C-alpha cells in the first residue's frame, strides 16, 4: 500500500467500484477477487471465528454493492473496505453475536498438505498462541494493530479508515505492543522459547 | 533502570517496524540506541513482539471455493436488487381467461364505437395521410407523456406500422367527435452530431436524470467525452451541463466523467473556471487529477495567470494527495512561460 498517489491497483479498484455503482456485477466480482482474502484474514483476526469472518466478509461486499454511490474518494477503496469490515466486526462483537465461540485452534485445516503433521501442529499452536494474545487487547487496539502489522496500512490510512487521529493510531499500537509483550513473556511454551 | 529516552525509542522503533517514514531525529535516536544498553533492550523487546506476531500466518483463513461460490451468488442477487432489474416475463404465462376477456372487451368497445359513429367511416378518415419524417425540415417533435391531436388539423404517419398498445376508445361527444387513445411503443432514435440542437438537448436531458438511471447518465457523458476527445465542437448547453454536473453531482464517478469531458475540450474560459473550481474543491482525487490535466492544457494554450496559479497552489499544497501534487508540478514544468 502506497502512502501517497494513486497506484495502478488503486485505479483498478476505483474502476471496479464504478462498475458496481453502475450495476455491473463483474465490478463486485473483481473487488472480491482482490480483497476477499485480506478482508477474511482481517475479520478472522478481529472476531476469532472463521465462520463468522466469512459471514462478515460477505456482508462487506453486499454493503459495497448497496453503498457504492456513497464512496467519496477521501480514502482509498481498500481503506473504505477495511472501514466497512471494522464497523461490521465491532457491531458483531457489541451485539454479542458470537453465538458459539469456536476457537480458531480447533479449526480443521485443509487436508492434502505436504507439510508433516508434527510441523503443522507446531505451526497451529504458534498461530493459536498469537490469537490468544491478540484476544487480550481491546477491540480498538486489535483492529489498529492488525491493520498495521498484517495489512501494512500506513498510520494515516488507518486513521482515515477508522475515523480517528494519527496520534490515536500510534497510541493504540503502542499500548497493544506493551500488552502483548507482557502476555508473551508470561507464558512462552518451550517450542516457542527455542525460536525467539 | 530505564533511560529517559525510552519512550521516544519505543515510538521510533514502532514507526520503523510499521514502515512509517523516518521522522526528525531518527538518526540521533538510532545512534542513541546503539550506545544505550537499556534502550537497546527496549528496542529488542519491541522487535521480538513484532516478529512473534508473524507466527500467525492466517493459513486457516483462506478463501475456500465454497465461500467464494456462496458469496458470488449473494453478490449477484444483491446487484440485481440494487439495479432493480426484473427478468422478462416468460411468454405464455398469462392466464388464457385474461386473453379471452381482453378480446371480448375490445370487441364490445368496437361495436359501441361503430354504433356511436353511425356505422360509416370514422370522421376525418381522409386526413390519415403520411406526414413527412419528423426529423426533416426542422419540425419540433414534442415527446410528452400525453398528447392530444386534433384530427382535423394533424395527420398521422402510420406507414411504418408502429405498434399501438393500450388502445382505448371514448364515445362521441356532443359534437360527434370520438377519441382513440394508444401508446406507441416505437423506439425513437435521434441521429445527429453532438452539437446539433436535438442531440445536445437529448444528452442534457439524459444527464439531468430524464432516464432515471445512473447508467443512462454515464452513457450520455461517455458519448460527450468521446466527441470532445476527437475535437468535435460542443454546444454551449452541453458545456454548461458538464460544469453543473462537475459542481453538483454527488456521484464521484459521474463527476469524473464530466471532468474528463471538460478536460478534453479545446480550452476556454468556461472549461478553465470549472476545472479550477473542481481542483480546489472536489473531494475525489481522480477528479482532481483530471482537473490538473485540463488546466495544464488551458495554461499551455493561453499562458493565463489564473490556470498557472491554480496549478502552482496545488503543487505546493501539503494536504493534497501526493500524486495530484506531482501531476500539478509536472504540468507546470511543461509550460513555457
């Protein structure tokens, strides 16, 4: 993601959004191809539930179809999508809609991988450890940290997406990192201590 | 013991990890960390946490084919709802009884109409003579929802056998005049150059929302844009319409098309003023970039201070999108003053 200027990808997003606005179904399909993965990972990390992440991600694209005319171009299309996703996750978390809280470490992974089972198990444990640590953060800290750490959004873009100041972005990331530091230092499992 | 610079060091390290540009004093802080064991430990802690977060590769959160299929179906349905497109009715689904009722109604109405008119030829039937084509000789063809023709003064051209739908009859009035009403479903096609008054008026009407669809609006703007790209002259009504659209339309996509059409026209004070205003006030960067392009043409053609100043202000605007600024600066560099 570039902090300034309009890249070819951003221009393509704008074109796809324009197609959505004009009622062309292929516009939504193009946006889905490009952004469903990042949005699914974003919502999954915020909600901690893969099934709900899929529901929310699908809702994001349905909202885009309805609200395409409301996009004002102040932030990039990507930021707008993340903003819709963040709002949808907040609504879910607020409403307590997490009916059955399935831990992500229990999600069965796709079979047929060439990676040995023991290696996959360690990877899964590491991932679950990070997710557990993220769950110690407030919703506001988590969404800012996830956007910065995993999606590479610059502070200014995060601020625009979430309608907060850049100072608030820095503060939330700072506090999130402090919390994570203490969470990680409290319970480092032996397999992890070796690699960190 | 914690160093008094540790807070700044944390911010500095976080900004670096997040890929933010190095701020003032970054070099000094880096040097400090290199020489201060407490701050080096703080930096190492932050880096360790950041790296540890990388253990979550989200490989469990991939888009599955099932999810993609489900979402695609939902999006297609939502698009249909949003555009309010209704499928054509399958032929043959009308109730046969309704068909019979319609035929009987038409027959009974025709019978009474014939009786009321004395059973002879319809009044004024001799006047049903072909008229010249409406698009020749500058005749003004009014397209209104309901139009009543006086058969003693107007002639109907039915030589093209237009389909007459929803026909209804009104029995004779005191003067013995009957009325036949119908909808003509003939498709009109207006052919002409964009600067021709009839075409210009039609485009203005469509961009102003006459068709009630954003697609028709965008299509009319595209047609205008195509003409301006080829250097075709544009009627003043269309220029005024584009200015109005650029200033007031809420949809950034429509404003972008209007800006594109204006930017492609031969420069004039009208196009320059509209683009300068858009460059200053439009919220959409794509619109502002097109405004820069148009103003650059205007500035190159007229070397007018107003266009050059607009570009100069934009190039120096710290709050402006970097790409827009660089385009403005590039345009200025190409103007031979």
